[in-house]
C-alpha cells in the first residue's frame, strides 16, 4: 500500500507502541526544546526502522552506552544509541534516535551524513526490545495518542506546519 502523498506528514519510524509524548530539550544537535514522541518496540514487533520523512541525513552519530530497559527515562541519553537528523526538503529538521534496550544490545544502521532517504525508507534496525525517539518541531501537530500501536512507515505520527 503506497504512502499518502502528503509531504507534511511524519510517519512512525517503527512498529510498536507510543510510550512518550512530551516536550523535551534536545541537547545533542538541535539544541532546542522539541516535541518528543517515543515508540517502544517489544520483542515481538518488527524491528526495522524507517525514515519518518523524506530528506537528507544532516547528522549521524553512534553512541556506545548502557543497556537499561528501553522504557526507562534515562535510556534516551545513557543507553547504546544512534542519533540521526533528517532534513526535510522544506528545511525542517527532525531527530530520530535508535535506543538499544536491555535485551537488544545491537543496533544496525545503513546511513551516514549525506544519505538521502524517502519517507518510509529503511535506515536500520534494533534487535529485540528497544525504542525509537522522535524530536519534532514544537509547532508540529501530534496525530497519535499514548499507548497507540504504530506501524513503521505507515502510521502518521505528526503533521509539520511548514
């Protein structure tokens, strides 16, 4: 099934369940307050991660780290993780963070800075239980609710304002 032709939509980067919707300060690259939406992938979910928007990878970094359970608040900054910033053709930047959980302990990625991805394009995977965080602009309209199930590359998460 093809994706809807709405370039302002931000799609789920993973199959799973929405476990966080809040404002948070992203201090690694964007250096500003953002809307954070986090999706927990249980061991039974498909663990392929997909680009939530079309765009060019403006930043990518791998961070070794701990293996706290993926739903722990500190897992976003202390666990093994990757941070990727995608720049939409309209200039908006979104951070996608892959976070390894207590079981996962393995993140794979297929991108580097400069890679161009279509919306829904595969950029990596995480084994077993893990999490993906999205850091969206504050004016993005959130389209999901807590505990909602998502399908990577299919479920609209938010709508960008520009």
